[in-house]
C-alpha cells in the first residue's frame, strides 16, 4: 500500500516506518522542517514537506494514498499548558484527513481509545478522547478506521523525550530518583519495535472500526522504575509526598501522581496474532542505553 504518515520524524514513527517498508509498503512521511525531512529520509521513506496546519495539503496527501497513519500531535502547545488548543488543532487535522478519505474504503489509523471493553464509547476527561471518538465514527463514512491506544511509556534506544528520559533528567538534576507517595501507581508500556509491528499488522489485517490496545505490559509500578533508574545512576530512590510532586518534578509532577488504568491487550493479541518479543521496560532500562550520552 501507499501509506501517508504524519508525525513521521517522531519516536513512534521511527519504528513504524521501517516496519512498513520492510513489509513492502511505500511510505511518505510528513515533515515540517529540513531536519525532520532528513530523519524521515534516513528511515527509507519519501518526504512531504509541511505541517498539520496545512489542511489542503493534508487532504491532497491523503487522497493520493491508500492509507493514512496519523501519529502527529502538537506537543509544544500541550506542554505550554493549552491542551484544549492542541486538541482543537488535532481535531481539525483529523477532520481534514477524514474528508479526503470519506467514501473511499481507504484506511485511517489514529491514536486513542474510542471504545470501552464492552464496545460502548469510552468516557474520559482527557480532551483528546473527543478526537478518538471522531475517528471511531469514520467507519460510518466509508473509511476503514482503526484506533490504537498507545501506552504512556514507549521505550527504545530512540526514546529521547518520553516519560523515562524525563524521569532520568529529573533524577540527575535532583540527585534522587523519585516516585510519588508509595509509588504503587502503574504505567503501561511497550517497546517501540513491538509497537511498530502492531501498526503493520493493523494496516494489513485489522477490521474496520477496530480498537487495538498496544500495551506489552499492562502496568509497571513507578517505584520499580525509579529504583532501576536510581541503581544505574548510583543515587537513592526516594518517595516524594504527592503534595510536593510539582515542587520536586516540575510540570511532570502531575504525571507522577496519576493512576493510569491498566491496558489489557489480550483481545488485540488474539485478533492480530501480535506477540511482543522485545525487552520489557525494566529489562530495557537494564541494558543501559538510557544512561549513556547524557
């Protein structure tokens, strides 16, 4: 298939694009700068220069492809504190792509949780859930839509800006590897290469309207993560009172106190024959690559 990928220079795309190309698909990635374009070319994909604000360009790119994999999101706006604004931008992007694909039977793969386990619409206070619900409705517009719920921790040697590098930077800066409260809150996780394979299987096999759960590990205690980080850095793992989390972790403090629900992926594994085979998060941390070159 001819596949158009947004967010093509990002961490997830760095695993998805090579997986697709190896399987014989022709990939074009959206890149908003020459630096991003060079990264996309290095993965073996073609490049379309532009960004997700160019809605006419997105419609044109989607119309010329057999499938769209939408990985982009304006994290700069989100980090600046405007989650609603970032979500509104994403909704406009998704709507433009959907308009180009409507009635064609072509594939759109987006990120999010649009359905609960019983098939009912997922309820969430996260503004991004509205985008997932929009994508879920694409199957009623003649689009083969698929949603992939990605865990908060996607880990690999290419992970430079996710949860784990952020925790490591904070640990280095503070001299302690912290966790909030008793550290029993858990983070689901997946290795990027296993996620890349899931995207390829989704493209090739997933029925229209599928909700896929991409967690290789349903949830890992944050205290266990902090202890491995502390061991590698030679600093103590310590509890931080939840009301002091923002003081210790900065803007990441809110994340540290979250109880993220487990992400059971058994139905996805059964549907697609997906079996994660790369190291789990703690084993990946123990390989040491997160602690070099800092």
